[in-house]
């Protein structure tokens, strides 16, 4: 039987892993390396320290704030407060907002998008946003987004799972597979097609288990989601 201390420790580790994923996502969205982040700080000056944070070591509140502002160059109050909340810390005070010269971004309502996976858009894998506005999101940006925003929604996907592109039918980067922490392929992410309707395109994003991963003869869809313009994925149906 799990003790209360063991349960508390496990919850604390889960919080650290979630915060680490968010930090990694924010850093990669900015196009920064762990080395570049560490060079902007007066502590965590070794890139290995940044790696440990992204792997799940939760920093103290004040260091987390400075890491976000100085290291990852975030000045949006809403984003910083989101990370603080995920880390189970208090949101910024008005005094802190003034002290760090932070801004409140204008509220823009996120809109649903129609997406399509492409492995050769300009020679790069990623998703093509077809509506409401046409935009391409390359795999280096999409991968951490999926790992942070999408995978944690599905209970069948263990914590610390990742995604990777795989070749299929002699085409490189054609499929997106879900890998558990032991790097075993356990499922797939489908951007756009519906496996239950002869792979017809509807622009939604699905998690599931494909034939390659041991599904009985046909793919199994676990969760149907839609990507929104803020990079979030909202569940339409969970199976």
C-alpha cells in the first residue's frame, strides 16, 4: 500500500515533470538552446541545470520567475502566471509585475483550426493549417507542443512519453508515433485523417493505436481533438 509520503512525493514529481515540459516548450518556441538560456542567468549557468529543470526538477518560485523572464525572454503576465500555477506557486503580484516591467497581452480568442499532416512541405515535416488562415508549423515547433498540450490528455499515454516521426511506404517522416518512456512505440497521432472513414480528411487531430503497434487488424482511435490557434488541443470525443 502506498504511504501518504510516497503519494505526496509522486504528486510533487508529477508537478515537476509537467513544469519541465512547459519550460522546454516555451524555450523551443523561442528558438533558444539550453546553453543560450543558461548564459542569460546568474544561476543555472550550466546548461545541464536547464536540462535537469526540463526533466522535472521544480525550481524555487523566484528563480522560476527570473528563468522565464531573463532566460526564456517571456514578458507576458498571463504566460508566467500559467507556469506559476502549474508549479503550484502564487501568481505574480502587482508589485512584481511593475518590478519586472511585464505586460498584459491583449485578449485574443483562440479559434479552431483545420490541419493536415505533411512530410514534405518545403522539404520539412509538420502540419499545414488550412483554415481559418493558411500557416505551416514545422516539426521542431510541433513536437514539444504535442508532448505538452496533447499527450497528457490521454490516460493511455504514460507520463514522459514523447512523439517521433517514422518512415512509412518509402516516405520519410510520414507517420507520427507515440513512444513511452522506454522508447517503445505504443500509438500514433493522426493530423487530419479519420481512420474510421477510410482515412478521409476532416482536419481534426486523433490519438490512437495503429496496426503497427499491435491493434487487431484495424486502427483504434482513443481521442478526437481539434487544434486551436493558441496551440491548445480541445477534446471533441474520448473513446
